[in-house]
C-alpha cells in the first residue's frame, strides 16, 4: 500500500497528477499550498471516518460477546435461524449436531480419531481427521465460545455435556492426537 508521503513525493516530482472531480481539484507538481491543504484535510477526514467505523464495529462485537452472542460462521452442528423476535440466533442442526455428539461419544469411549473418522458422517460424507480434531477441541459445544479476545460463555443450546468434553480433552492429551490422514469421500 502506498502511503501519503509517497504520493506527495510523486506529486512533487511531477510523476503523477491526482484528479478529484467532485471537489473540483487537480493536484500536480505546481499545485498551490491551499489545494494541497484541502487534499490533506480530506485524507485526514477519511482516515477519521475509517477509524470511527472500526471503533463502532469493535464495540458492537464486544457488546455481542458480553451478551453471549456468537458472530461469524456457525460451528459444525449449529445453523442460523430466526427466533420469535425476528432475531438471528444459533440452533442445533439435528443431523450435524447428532454427528458431533457421535464424535464425542465414540472418542470418549476409546475409539481413536481414525476410527471416528471412518464411522461418523456429515452431510453423507466421511469426516476428515482434521475436522474431528477441531470438533473435539471446540468448547462451543459445552457453552463456551472462543474468540481472539479469549473465552466467553454463550447463550446457545449445548450439544454435549461438560463431563464428556472434559473426558475427551483428557483422552486427547493422553494420545497426543497421533493422527493419520483420512480421506473425505
């Protein structure tokens, strides 16, 4: 990305001209100080506007986290739906939620990731070992969402019990997740 100092240097050297028809402004090597001042003010206002929008988005996401709301792609086993108040919410998707339950059940009962990979199907396809591993690591299924800001409790229905999740975490540590590749058919 080219910064403002680089653009100003190219203008001074006469290598570029900038045309702003809506502002009736053309910048070139011999532009008067007032035109350059107007340009710099416009750039500063644009930067302020961009920063302000960024701040508002961050506040909105923080508000969602504090309210236990998820934003982003629905985790495997959930889907977006409208609640009674016409708000978007996450609900368990019956078939994939059942597959997630099976992943935890089989793994907590001694099956290794390869066996689970060969047994569980999502949308009529075998599940990769990487997907199984991601499911097993995701605390969303027990009511805890993960974001780059850390963990926070969410308000959505849980798919598995905390006890089953904890048992699988213990098992994962014991086996160090030794995995072989598993094809998705």
